[in-house]
C-alpha cells in the first residue's frame, strides 16, 4: 500500500465513524487514527462548515473546533501529540 492509499484508507475510516454521529446513530465517536487536520478534511468534504477558529491548549496540541452540519453544531476534538479524534454534538461539550 502506498502512502497515498494509506491516507485515503484513514480518511474513509474517519468518515465512516463520523457519519454515525452526524446522522444521529451515535452520540459521540472516538477514532484512534488521524490528526485534527484529517478530521477537518473529512468534515468539510461531507459539507460541514467550520464555525470558529480552532482552540488549542498549547504544547499538548489538543484542539477543539465547532462545525455545523445540516443545521446542527458538532465539536471536533483532536490530539496532535497522541493522535486520535472525537466528534460529538456541541451541546455535549
């Protein structure tokens, strides 16, 4: 598998998990692969719009960004240091 194929496979996995939250099947999801920019690419590719600048906590590289998808707000939480992403409805953060 090439690097490009691996990246696409990771994005497909993130997309699959994120859709379960965006469509209301789950209230939150955590994936151990990917970084915050991967989550952004997947969400914007699905038509979500970033509503604010990413908030970070400094050296740990944790981040939070709010997105709107079909009239609902979601928080994308990511860890640049440890890796992994979480997505959940905004009202739960």
